C-alpha cells in the first residue's frame, strides 16, 4: 500500500479572535491603572496626614515640656511658654513664627488660636495614668492642639477636601530623691571666733565682736558672778596698811605687763613669768608704773610679781615686797565665780582662765588675760564646740553654720514651690567615730529634716571633716532607698578641707573615690563651697566627675554675709527639675 503523509496546518495568525483578546487586556489594564492611581493618591494623602500628625505631636510635646518647665512662674506664664513652643514647631504649612513681631504679640496670638490650642493644669497619677485638672499648685500640664482643614492632595477627587487632626501631650516634673550632705565640722563656727581678726585683719573686728554679742544675747544674756560682756583684766588689791609707812598697793595683770599703783613711792618690782624665770626692776621712783619683761623675757606672760613700796617686806627674796599672784583662784574670787557652778558639761572656770591667758588668737585680738562673756563664748566656740560639751550652741548664730541653716531653709521652700513628690535625706559628715551619719532617710517630711538641720551645731559630734564619708553615706542612701523613676541627686556643702580618714591627702583621695562611685551609679553631685578655706579644686573635680554642678561662695577677702549668694546657689540647684513626658 502506498503510504500517506499528513500535513498539519498551522493556526492562522491575525484573526478576529486575537483582536478581541487584545481589547479585553487594554480595558483591564486601564481599569487597573485607575486603581493604582487611586491607591497612589490614597498613599500620598495618608502619608501626608501621618506627617502632619507627627509634626502636631512633636509640637504638643515641646509645648507641654516648655509649659511644665515654667509652672514655677505660675499658670499664665506656663501657658504662654507652652504656646510659644507650639509656635516654634510649625505644623504642615502653618507657621506662626512667620509673623515678624510674634514675640511681642504672643498673648494676642494665643487668644487668636484659642480654638485650636488648649492648656490644662493639674496632677498626673502615675499609678492610674490619669490626669486630674487642678489649679492648686499644679505639677503637670496637659496640652491639646488641633490642626483643622488641612487639604488633601487627591482625596478631593473622591469628595474629601480636607482633614482635621488633634494631638495631646502631658508633661510633669520628674520626682526627685535628694540627699543633702552637710558639713557640721568645728570650723563651721570659725567666722564667729576672734581668730578671724588674726587671719583677715582689723577689718573683721566689728563683725566678729558684734556676732559674739549676738550669741551672748541669744543665750539669754546669762549672769555668772560679776562677769560683763566686755572683758576686763584681773586686778588684785594688796593688804590694807596697818602702819603709816606701809602702802596700799593695787596691781592689774594685763596682757604682757602689770600696772602697779601704790600710796607710797615704789622701790622695786620683781616679775615672775610663766616659765618660772624672774626679772627685777630697781631704782624706781613715783607711785605708779607699768612693768613687763624685756630682753629674753619680752612678751612673756606674767604670773606673779612682788612690789616693794614704803616699808613693806615679804622676805621671799632680797628686797622683795608684797606678793601679787595671777592665779585661777584669785581670778575666780575677783569675778565672783568661786561658788558659781560652771554652766556646761565640759570645761571649767580654771580651763577658761588658762585659755584666756594662753590662746594666741585671744592674745592677737587684744584680749589676753581679759575675762568676760566675749572671751568666754569664744572659748566655747573654739575649745568646746560639741553638743555634749556646750549643748546650747545649736540655738545661736554661729557663723557660717547659721547662714547654712538659713539658706537650707530657703532651699526647702524652693523645692516645695511646685509639689513634685520630692523626697529629702539628710547626711552630716560629723560623727563620734569621725565618719558621717544619716540623720534622716529619704522622706517627704521636710519639717522634720529642717528641724534636725537647725538642731545641729558646728562640731556637733566631732571636730573633723570627712567629706568622703558624707558622700559615701549619701550614695548608699540613694541606692538602698531611692525610687525607681525618680531623679536622684546629691547636694554636698563644705567650708573646709577634707581631713579624715587619715591625713588630708588620704581624705582627699577617699572623697574622689566616692565621687567616682557616684559617677558609676549616675548620681550627679552638686557641690557648694563656702568661704576662702573651702577646697574649691576638690569640689569642682567631684562635680565634674559626676556630671553635677559646683558653686563656690568665696565671700571675698574678709568674712562677709554669705547668705544672699548662698541662697542664690540653692535656688539654682532647686530649679534643677528634670521634666518628663508622661503622655
């Protein structure tokens, strides 16, 4: 059979069916393009709306924070401050700052925008996360801003010409846990002592003596024997004459000399000094004279003298006359103190008398061997400052500690101007073991803390200055009892140089070690140095290490009233109120 070959015909191209399919695809593509364009338009408008919303929220955040920072100046100032920062953050195409005189017209512009800008003052409850409006000392601010009639780019094709947005922000002061670390070393009363006359010159005399008089009056102007406030020399009247040839002699023991008067002519005077040596003055004439050591005896203290006048004769030495002695017993008898109990637990009349005779500060101030309340109070301040020694000194105006107390009281007033739920702890670096004490753990009972601040005196427990121990206790208090979410800070004040533990170099190193520890725990230390003797370099270094601040109140060349500048520094510290957005 012959084979058959089949030839398959290829499909025809370009027929009417192909044209129909191509038309359908074009229609579908056109419809899809409309959808894509619509989706793109929606995306553009949505993106624009989200951008405007972000800008509006940024503006209300800035306004709330700025307004919260101005709460201390009152609601009106806070509201204007909030509006100002809203204006500084333009939203979309709206820019209030385009007004050339906007700062001068801030209140007017605020009124014009009253329908789009609302401010409320009150309190923020962190537990329930709710805002409660209150006009009584508010600590939080709520800002609501609206952006109305913002145009859509493509939405108007679908009948939506514009959109409205609203944003809300709430800001408040962050609560603080503050440890106040105060220096109560014995040097905190130095400005009340006669030593300042030696150290800073005669220009300080009137201030020191006026302060000692103030302290005397604050103690109730006490009476002990015949002591007066203004000190007097001890004067001894000799034996009354029983013969016509015998004299009546009176000897006044003064700083470095004796003044002698007699009813008969003087023959000789013998002086005996505190080291036991003697010097004789012969060939005298007249009935009065001033006698003091000369040569190797110059400036020596005179404890005893013999006066030869008329026919008197003691027989205690060749030609020695009547004996006169500058003894504690004689001095107490002269000032009526023999049977008067010494008023405080530590010290004695004898110790006070010895102090007035031997103190270089008393001597240089011109009060050597002068007895009275001025030198008695100086004895308490310099020699017996501790509470267990002279307990009444916490009530008087010892300087500069009194100025520290007054400035601290103002500091407490400042931190309570806005109720931010702050707490205070009090640490004093003054303790029986030469370290420091936590007098009050963190508390909101400010009156109790302030009461303790007042009831401590210079050298209350001990004389020394352990700055490192004070800072150490402050850090420990914040780490143990500080609240989560609170801003933690330390305020440290001193008037001197660290001298414990060990020597000054060791004490300084220890203080810096504690500052490093504070830095590692992110605890800023605000340091305050009062007076010329404060270790300013140490205080600056401690503040810089911990990212705190330092304030040096030098007082100038002489002792002065530190309080105004000190209050100003405490004002700056109190105003260091971190702000936080809570919504």
